[in-house]
């Protein structure tokens, strides 16, 4: 499949890297080159590329500086940036994500991985633009809003469940090489991001209006948490944190499950929002503890981390658009989790102090 309509800007001071990336990309994409960070920023403003591959280690303006400059300019701020780097230290990854990059590709380049990552970021950008235009239509016309919501639920969400199932089956295949595993991870990440886009815009609207219709099935919460753990592997490694799943202080066994009546994708979205929040708030090297238990016909879920929530936002922690001034924070993560809990007929609370850390407590009906 050819995407000549997509333009990619490659910023790299080494001619050999530029030549190799040209060989990989030229058949499918319109490719423009810059030889340093400063020229990269200029060309991005002139040509408005759909994606930027940005080298980190360059003389003069390095990749981090160029990325920050691009992200701070309204003209280039929404262009996704993939860093190309030989460095693998977690500190560098943190710097990159803080600067606003969308992904990393490590050298030496694997053509399959470069193409897979590029396709994923272009697809995500297209999906985000489509979703943004759909949201405008939602505001302008109630009829269109209902049609779009229906399409998203039935035409997108159901096949998305099939994608998740397919990925799980593929992961069981023995003898996958590292390239195949990497591509599988790219597909999985894209599917999860797509899920979050759908849930965060359309399902939330339905929940706010008390119009969401639940289809309850058995959901294994431990399995959901393990999937989330895999998705956030890089983020957890960057924060040097680990998740422990407990039952009254004792670890859950590898083959044990914790079944609740819910919707798999809703539970996943709820837990992913809260766990991501906990990872980002956890002091480096500290662990996150998730306690699962059942009491008097209710499932009790407690997520604890050793970070503390600023006092001024504790009372509004689950409100819409409340964020701890994170660069990429939208302020709907905890709000979304609260809406999902309420839709499932449960309750959610937060307690936080510098001494005891932060605990989110969720109570859900088991039947």
C-alpha cells in the first residue's frame, strides 16, 4: 500500500542514516531531509510534514531541544515525532517523552520496525484528526452525534475486541523472532490507543447522560491488570516501579483469577487510567500495590502508591479537566475512571497524605 500523500521529515546529521532511511521510506512516502536540528525546525514549519523522524545526538541543537521547539510552536506542535537513537537508557526515554515525542526507534534500523512504527503513528494521527472532527459534529448536531456514537460502538468496538483476541492468540505462538514480537507490540499499542480514543470521547458522553447500556460478562481483573502492565512496561521501567497484586496482604498466584461482572473494555479503560496515574505519581523505585478482595457481595479494589496528591486538588481529584500540571495531562483520566465505576454501579474514593501515600478504593457489585 502506497502513501505518497504522506510527507515524512527525517532529521539526522549522519549521511549514512539518511541514506538508509530513504531506502526504507522512499517507496511509500514523500521524504524530506534535514541535516541538523535547526534546519529540521525550519523545514517542519515550511513543509508541514505528517511525521518527523528526529535523531537525538546531533551537534548544535540536539533532538530534545528541536522536539521542544517544535512542540511549543502552534504550527508544528501537533506533528508526531519519533526519536531515532542508539541510546537505551531509561533516563533518555523519560527526557524524550517529556519533550513530547510519540515513540522511539533504536539503531541499527530494522526496515520492518521503522515501517511499522511510522504506519502506526500516521494511523494514530489520522484517527485523532477524525475523532476531533467527529466531536465537533457531536456538538453541532444531536442526530449526527447519535449516528457517530452508534458507528463507534458497533462498527469499531466489536472488531477491536477481535483484534485483542487475535493478538492474545498470536502471543501464544512459539518461536516468534524479535522483529515479529516488536511488530505485535506495535499493533497491540495501536489497538489500546484506539480503544482509549473511543472510550474517552463517545462512551463518556453516553455515561454522562446516563444513557450507556451495559452488557455484563465475566471479566478477570487480574488478567486485565497483567495486560495493562505489559502496555505500560516502558513507563514502569522509566519510573523503576513494579506492580504487586495482593489479596489481604498475600500475593495472588500465577493461575488465580478475580472475576467480576462487567465489560472487559470498560474495566480495562478504568484500570489503565488509574494505574497510569499511579505509575506517574509513584516516587522513583517505589512499588504500586493493587489489593483485590470480595466482601459482602462486593469486589473491593485498592490501588496504592507512595506519591501524594497536592492538597488543593484532593477534593476535585475525580472532576473533569483536573490535572497535576502534567505536560500531556488531559485531566479526564480519573474523571473517566469515576464515570465507569458509577456506570458499573460502584463507588470510588481517594485518600492521600505525604506519610501514607495515595490510595484509590473502588467498590463494585459482584453480581
